[in-house]
C-alpha cells in the first residue's frame, strides 16, 4: 500500500557544517552537534522539516558512515516536530535503493531521489530507477534537476512516474515556471496525480502561484522565519504580502540556481550569525570577486528586510 507524506510547508535542504580535523577527508570532519542544533533551529523557526544529504548537504563528498549518521542526527534532532526527507541519490538504482532502505531503518519520513547520477539515462532507465527505489517503502519525492543530471523529467514523464507506488511529489528545479501547470495537465491526461514542490528559491513565488504546494529550499538555511512567512502568505492567498518579503530576498535567492550555491548559502549563514563554514572538494572557496558579490547580494537582502520590518512596525 502506498504511503503518504504531507510536504506542505518549507522543507530545508540542509547545509552541512564541518570542523577542521587533519585526519578527516580533506581535513574537515562533520560537526554533528552543530548540525543537530541547526536542524532544531530551523524547526523552531517554523520550517516543516529538513532534507539532509542533498546537493547542498554535499552528500557526494561524504563517506558511507558519515552519510548515514547525518540522517540519524537529523531524525533525532527533529523528532516528531517535523519531517526528515533524506537524499538518497546514487549513480544507479542499486545504490539509491540502498540509501532509501537505510533511511527507512533510521526513521526518515521520506526520501528525495534524483535520476541516475553520473549517467545520462534514457526514459526506460529513469522509470526503472524510481521503481526500484520505491521498493524501499518510504514516500518518495522525485527530483527534476536537468541542469546537473542532464536528464529532464518532462511533464509527461513525471505523469508516468506518478503512477509508481510511493512516488508522492516532484521537486521541480528546471527553473521553468510553466512546469507546474504542464505537470498538472499531463497527470490529468494520464489519470495520475503528484504534488509539485518548488525546488529553486528564485522561482518560488511564481511556482506557488501556479500550484506548487511546498518548498524544498536552500536559502531557508539563512532566512528560515522570513521564508516561512513567504510560504504561509502564498499558501493563504496573501500574494501582495508574500511578494514584499520575496522581493526583499531575491538578490540572495538567485544564488540558489548558480553553480556556487553551496558556498554562497554557507557564506550567507556566516553573515547572519549562523555557522556555514567551508566545503569539501570538489567545491573550492569562492574567488575574492565572487565572495564580494555574494556578500553584496546578501547584504542587500538584509537591508531590504530591515527596511520592510521598519515600515511594517511604523
């Protein structure tokens, strides 16, 4: 029997903190205590839950032991106050299915899964991939990220995948805001249904207007309360109020769709008094020019939020 998962709200693709340790990979050890505190902080600020081991969580740079412990840490930190949607991406379905089974054992509420990574799979291979991962039994959000995977889960393909048991949602990261309506139309024609989740921070407003029911985002790591406010306004039809906050944040949000999004979001966390810290390879430190731009865009967002708050209070 298919399992359900309510993804309405802001689920945060969590960044992962490291501390220096010469004996750890690349000299950086996962800081599980700091990660647990961060997960708690996000839920305290109204987020629906957390999504460990996504691209922002640098899953591909982790050892198998680290990857499993990250999910265990998130589950323990969140408890019954929110959901944990674990990234289970793998080069083949045998690897992704393994991580989905492990996530189920460790108490995750659902999984987020890309098509096969490091291989441009055809349609038949994509369908098989998700069919096999679904056998782990957890509700699954399929992840359309053609920018990185070179595999586009087109609306007609999403409609077909929606017929697989346990597939409940699609994280839509094509950045094409027309997709929400197109997916709904394709599912209606196929006799299936699926929840569309906004997957790129800088098209959140547009995607929710067109029917997205949730947000799986990166910049809530930096602005959790503000992003929850945007989501809640959108979900309740207060579009003008949502647009004011969203417009204040958009300068920073644009980095979510750029190659350096992990470094940019971690720098944003540092700027607001959280801990972002360094990244493991293959991600390198931002160039001085790019760091200056991220700082300027983040500062612009902070100043716009401050001005908005002052205006609202007065």
